[in-house]
């Protein structure tokens, strides 16, 4: 069975601190895709990144970076120099190749609070 | 502008009433999805559709119904059989092609039962 675990329910940091959100997944598929979404207080989910299982290269986009490690089945998300606007709930999700109905398996989310 | 629209943004329902939530997309996506989110919780899949006139139940379909008469539209009806319908409802769509099936979301509808 596929599963996504976001063990951190809530994280609170002071602005400008770096913060890492953890995501651990389980799948028996050799081909799969991992996603991160951001849900600001307005409620709409915003797509941040998609990574396929064959690409373990880390990704950096501005202050955001993602560390994909197949050896530990983790796909962690780091925000550098956090800002108040980063306050949101962040979801990690998994899509397995053998899953023919294209559904996403969602983590429970991590609420990130950035204090000024 | 391409995107997904949901209406209304807020919806109030009396107990025993059916209500329909609208979801429209102009992204030419094949697949559409409905999720429910309760306060402080993650997303749970209600229904999804990969093609017009066909749809499948998700994890929590009981008390809900959908239709897919047009590619662009995937309305969700919350029936009186849904015992606890107060929640935030999110609609999403995606291209149906492995590797590019990122789901994109609408702004959501907050349903409150009075």
C-alpha cells in the first residue's frame, strides 16, 4: 500500500529562520511521482513541485529547495530565510505508476507559522 | 486566463436539503476530482472522473453524487444522506497522462449546514 507521512503537524519559527518540512513515503512502485502543495489561509491549493522517482537531483527555486532521497524514502522541503507570507499548510503527495486511476495519496499536511 | 472556478465561495444549507457545488475548468484537462477537507485535516477524495459520462467513487463517496456531462464541468451534489456535510470542498483537474498528471485546484467552496 502507498502511504505518505508528514510527521510534523505544526512548525513555528521566527521570520528569516530556515525551516525544513519532512515527507516520508511508502510505495512498491519503481516509477512514481512526488508532489508538494501549499495551502495559504485563503484555502486554494497551490502546486509547488513534481519530482519523478528517476530524478534524485535536488531542486532549488528561489528560497525553496527540495531534497529527494530514495534511500530513505524522503522528499523534504526547505524554506530558506522564511517570510510571513510562507505561513500556510504544506502537503506532500505521491502518485504511483501502478496506480491506474491517477489518484494522489496525500499526507496530512504540516502547518507552518512564520512569526514576524 | 485558464483555470478552475468553483462557485459559490460560501454556501449555507439547511438540514435535509440537497445542494450542488459548481466546478468548471477551461484547461482542457481530461480528469476532474472532488475533495473534502475538514478543519485541520488533509484531503479526502470524494469522486473523480477521467472522461465525460464516466466517474468513479473515491474514499468517501457516500452521501454525494456527481455528473460529467461536459469535459469542462464536474458538479458535486451534497445530498441529505450526507450526515456531516459541513466542510471545505475543493475541485481539481489534471491532464490524464502519466508523468504530467499534476492536479490543479480551484479556490474551494465552504459549505455550512445550519
